[in-house]
C-alpha cells in the first residue's frame, strides 16, 4: 500500500468515529435540554412559593394541573 491510500483509510476511519461521537454528543445534549426544562419549572415553583407564599403557590399548581 502506498502512503496516500493508508492516509485515506485512516482519515475515513477517523471521520466515521467522529460521526458516531457527534451523534452521541447530540443525543446527550437533547436529553440534557429536557432535564433543564424540568429544572426550570421546579425553580419557577420554588420562586412562586417564596414570593407569593405556600398557599398561593399551592392554588396556582392546582389550577395548573387541573384540580
């Protein structure tokens, strides 16, 4: 094998591995975004409870979930 074909084979392998890594990173970021959304809503709940008091926060969440 000449140097060019060895280099091309190594580059192709490298690109395939990088594509797999990129896909994995993208999936992890999507899952992280979902988790951050949940955390954001929990922070809003705590903020409402602190600013408005626990009774007002409880009433808000009852309306939010349809009770």
